[in-house]
């Protein structure tokens, strides 16, 4: 069906397609009119010029300036000593220590001489030697989708996770991060203009990088609202409403799901997942499922269920027909290796010919080796009895416990601040509080030409030295203001958490005073 969605009848369509032109279309490539782009911006591809960078790029610039003593004017005094970033979603930057086993194995792979010094546990040495053996030796001649041995390891992890549901290594495709793999699939789906332009149903709020990613590949957003007062739940009637509203404006071909939710922290239950799958099947939509926080579920009685496992249990009419792509990453969750940029996707029920084109898109930019090694470590952690197992288990439990405690503490605190409210997070790494802003700051923002939540975050950074993400980055509408605070609920020391909450309360109460 993926093939029919994209190209119609293969027997007729592919006989007339120039392979070079097809590859350029799939990769979003255009032949430049001139190489002198720096001299004439009119030569830049028009869709690229329409992209709007996330507002946190401005906030990060302000953050760096406020944290740089050379930037401050002589004699200028700030009420804070350090600037704290609580919106980027980088766990290690927040204070969560890297997993010892992962860093030790990677270090030994990068510098094998360390293995001769007997400074690492025995299972670290065995794993590094394994990875440096047939895995790496085959990497240079492997397919563009990844090192075969690590594809097999990921498939075995998925099978274990889903209670025996089979996973084919050839359905696993690696790339430099889950965003890159998502972009490849979106390029496959992207086509048409006006009423025939590809549309993707996307949640409101959504991950703050998603809107620009869709714009970049020429895909129209079809927003469906999550229900804030119901813990950011997903309502099937809202999906139908969004789809009907899109008719005549674009052709919806996929639905994007984030579970556990980014930035909302909800965890979908069995009934919700089954409903989404039935909806996708009835409407002929491809399921694009981001599951990068699957090991960060901490809500009471909450459990992560993969869409693939649920799909496999719904009978052949669904399990053999519904097209799905799931995404996972070493950057998110307890692994937290944002700097390595590694991720994978698993394609399910994709037409073999379409999958070949997906693989050909990956060929010019094969995934780097080091992130693949990290993926192998993530999906194949130390086993009971291994020298590193006890330390590894303690580190994972400590991270998840800290997530749970910090999320509960921050949510309770924010709900006691006048003009703020916050739904509890049950998974992921973000809190997403709502702001009831005074009309004065809304008018000030309008005069400044920015969203009110952006102005709020700018002022908070300048006055209190904390960088938050404005909810407008996550697709929120005007007059519906939120802030994205991620690292508040990560593995920050209690003193840092309390410091951030204290600064936020102090600042917000000053904003509230402007009502009078």
C-alpha cells in the first residue's frame, strides 16, 4: 500500500521515471543555478527561504551572552551566578551522568590500547573485542542501512521487547539520529501541490523540531489537538475532525505519533493505540511512530506498549496491512547520547520496491560507525552475571527514579504558582506547563512582533538566567501559552531543581503583578 500511496501502479509509473530524477526528487535535491549562493540569496531554493528556525536559537544566543562575563556591560549586575538550560532535552547537559558501560565500551573501541591496561571490567573488554571484530570489519562493505551484525542486534532487541513478535534485520535502517530517519520517510511521502500536497496529521503540541522538518520537505501539517485537561490524551473524534478539515487543502497520507509524548509526557494505553491503528487502517494512513522515550516511563501503573506489538495482536486484517515506521534513538531516554547522533527506524508492511528506494536515499550518506556501536550497546545491555550488570542496573534505576521524583516535585510546585498549571508527566523528559499571562505582556509582545510566550522566556532568561522553550515552538496557537521545561525533570541535583523552581516562581509573580 505504501507503494500505491506514493507512486500508484508500479508497472506503468516506473517505466517512465528517470532514475536520476527520481533520486533527486526523493532526496529533495535540486540542481543549483549557480554556486555563488553567498552573493545572491535569490538563488536559494524558495522552500528553504520560508523555513522558520525555532525561537530557541535566539534564546540560546541570549543564554550564551548572559553567561559570558565579557558580554556584560561594565558594572552590570545580574541576580544570578550561572545560566541554566532546561529546554534543550540533552540529558547529560542537565546533569545525568553517562552510562558507565556505554562510555567504557566506546572508549575501548576508539582506542583499543586501553584493553591492554586491564582498567575495564571483563565484560566491557569482551564487548569491545566483539565490536572491533566482525562488526567493524564488515562495516566498510555493509549496506548503506547499517552494519548487518548491529541490525541483527536491534531486531533481537525488538523481538524481546515485544514478547516474541518477530523483527527482520532487513527492516532496520540506521541513520544519524531519529530526525534524519524521519526526514527520509517524509521525503518518500512528499508530493503534489495545493489540494494534492502531502499532509501529515501531527499532534498539538508536537516536538519543537517537527514543524520545521515538515516544512523543509514540503509536507503540510494537519494538526490534531491533544486534550490537556485529560492529561494530554488523544481523542479519536479529534483525529476525524482534523482529517475532515484537511480535505480540499491537502491529501493526508500519514499520521505522526509521539509515545511517550514529547513535550507532554503522556503514555498511551492499549485502547488508545488500538483506536489509532484502526483509524490509520480505515483512512489508508501510514503510521509514523516516535518511541524514543520508551525506557522513560515512570507514572504509577504505567507501562510502555509499542505500536508494533499492539498491531501484531489485532489480527491479520491489521497486522499484515497497516503500514508503519517506528523510530528510536540513542539521544533520548536513559542512554542520553545526544552528541553521537544515532538512531534507527523499523519499517513494517512497506512495499519492497519502495523500501529499495528508501535504502537508495540512504546510500549517499551511510550512517557513521560510532553511533551504531552505541546502538548495539543500548539494545544489548549487560546481562545478569556480567561484571557490569549491577552498576548498569543501578544507574538505570537511579535515572528513572530521579525522573519520577523530579517530575512530581516540579508539577506540584508549578500548580501552586498563581497563573500557572501543569498536567503530570508519566513518561519522557519534559513538563509542559500552561501560562495564564496578563494582557499587558501580551500587548508588549505584539508591539515587539513576537509571541507572548517567547517574550516571557526571553525576559525569564535575562532576569533569572534560566532558558525555557516557548510553547509556540511546539505548534501551540496564539492565546494558548505554554513553556517547555525538559531538564527540570531530568537527573538534576535537588539543589539545582529547587534553584530553577525558585527563580521561576519569583519571575512569574513579578509578571502576575503587572495585572494590577
